[in-house]
């Protein structure tokens, strides 16, 4: 709608309506747009697969015979099973950088401003983007599970528990993409978003029980690792996959005693908190 004051027309931005139904429709439309873009640039998917596959091979064969696991000692096969949940979790959380870079690129090109001028749900652009990243992450996780199976990893607790373990991993990955979305909206270039999305992930993933037991760390780092949301999901996945070493005793920290529940709670809290911040930032981003 436009009105005329003198000779200069003033344009009023269209307003979104339709409630939840429109929000779902708009989010799925944006998700489809991002998935089509990924399909047209297949190297994005291919390069996203190479790094986690390298981690699986390197950690399995380079460190597998040198790290002691409680209940199993120094055993390459036991370490391989201990390791895989950590590699899976690292892979899904590293999708954060891609989410942030993608949103930063859309901001840099002015695409976000065009979206905000359309009559669409306020959070649909970010929700659609994070859903598309979730699909790509799921594809990466499938390929990674195949590679892990080839090098000797197995899930011992049946199909349903294995699917539940992968579900928790994907939920954590989805939660972290909202952190990436906030970073992407807060920086000026895709390069800065990539750096900002990775720099905090390395201490988060390595000060955890993903690659070494917390018992091997200094006492002050043990507490950090045991209350790390990343650790809760890793331990929950190990439990559901049946990859815990024989005689394994979980640390006394509450998340380590209740890893499945802790993983769900951490992921839900991260989504609620960072989605709220990201949507607010999206509304006000210049």
C-alpha cells in the first residue's frame, strides 16, 4: 500500500499474518530454498564430508593404541567404539560455522533485508535456514556412520536405541545452529562468521569426554567437562549405542549420571535461549 505526500510516495512494508500455520509454511519455503542452493553447489556437501571422515580415520588409527579407557585399558578396538560418539557429536556441532557463514552471506548480499520486507513470519528465515542445515548434517551423519562401520564401530543395543542416539546428536546439532545464526547476524562478513563459529567450538569439544575420559584431566577441568552439554550428549549416545567399556563407572556429576535427560534439557535450553536472541537480532539487524 502506498500513500502520497507531495510528490514523494511512501511505501509501507507488508505485515505478516496467519499465526503458526504461516510460520510453518514460510519456514519450510525458506528451508527448501536453502536445500536447493546446496544441491546446486555440491562441493559444499562434499567438503563438509571430508573433514569428519578424516577425523574418524586419524583418531582411530593414530590415537587408538595409545589412550587408556577406564574398564578396557589401552585397546585400539575399545577406543574406536569409545571415540565414535565423540566424532559424531563434533561433526554435528561444527555445522554451527556453516549456519553462521550462510546467514552472514545473506546479510552481506542484502538478501535478509529483502526477506524482512515480505509478509512472512518473523522467525521463518532463521528457522528455515537451521532446518536446511539440519538436513545437511543428517546426511553427513549417515555417511560418517557408514565410514565408522567400515573401520570397526558397531551399535550393540539394537536399531531403536541407535536411532535414539542419532536423534540426540541431531538435536544437539540443531541447537548449536541457532548459536551460529546469532553469530552470523552479529558479524559483517561470512569469513568472520566462520571464524567466530569455530573458535569457541574447539575448547568446547576438547574439554569434554569426547576423546579422552574426564579422569585423565586435571581436577578443575574434570568439572568443566562433566557439566559440558557436549559431554552429556556424547555419553548419552555411547549409552544408547552400547559403546561404554565393560565396568565403566560414570562420574558423580548429575549430567553424567543422567546423560539422556541432561542431553535433552541442554539442547532444549540452548534452542530456547539462542533462538530468542537470534530472532530479536534479526528484527533489528541493519
